[in-house]
C-alpha cells in the first residue's frame, strides 16, 4: 500500500508523514497538566501549559542524622502535597511530612528513609510523566530491597 502524496502550490510533493512532520515542527512546545479539583468533570481539571514539562526532583539526603527522601517541584503539577504525604506514609509505612517553604526554598515532601524508587513510582501514578522525574541519590545511598522472611517455606 502506498502513502498518499500531496502537491503544494509551489509544485513540491509531500508524503502524509512528511507533511505531518513539517506541521508539528512549527508548533510550539507545550505540555498537558491534569490536577485534581473538586467540582470539575470527573474531579480533575485539565489544561495545557507552554514549554517543556517541569522537572520533579526526588533526592536522598540526611537531616539531623536521619536518612530522608525529598520531593521538590510538585506545585507545577497541582498535586496536593499534604494528601501525597499521607498516601506515601500509608504505602511505605514511614513518616512523611510537608517541609514548609522558606523565602529561598520551595516546599517539599519529606519521607523518612531511602524511598527514591518507590516515590518515583507513586509520582507516576499521581500523573507526573516518567521523563520529568529526576532521581538523585547520594553516593552509596539507595533504596533497600524488600526483605523476605526466611522462616516461610514456599510450596
């Protein structure tokens, strides 16, 4: 099966794929944001913003001698940080809180322990595109594997 070919006024011929590529190249970059909102259709509000999708940073750090995972950049996606902290607290069986913003910093969700991989999965479920999640674990710090009980015999 051959693709249709279109002739333009200037006498050039374009295939359908070539024509679509030319049109898409002229369009500005934009991304779609879906934010939970009461009263909107389906409980979500959808809108398009110009530019690339904003980056959400998931990094590990040490605070007061304890290992924590910090999540920055959720404001751009309209995610309720208090609700996300509560969900992560239940799912990971770990303390989670919202770190209030100072004049020089933005607000962040702080989860106790190294949970960078699990948090990235939860952000994907919350509507953050996987290519916009930037994971930064400090050297030697990484999420531990789930332990398997040694006294259980699998049949």
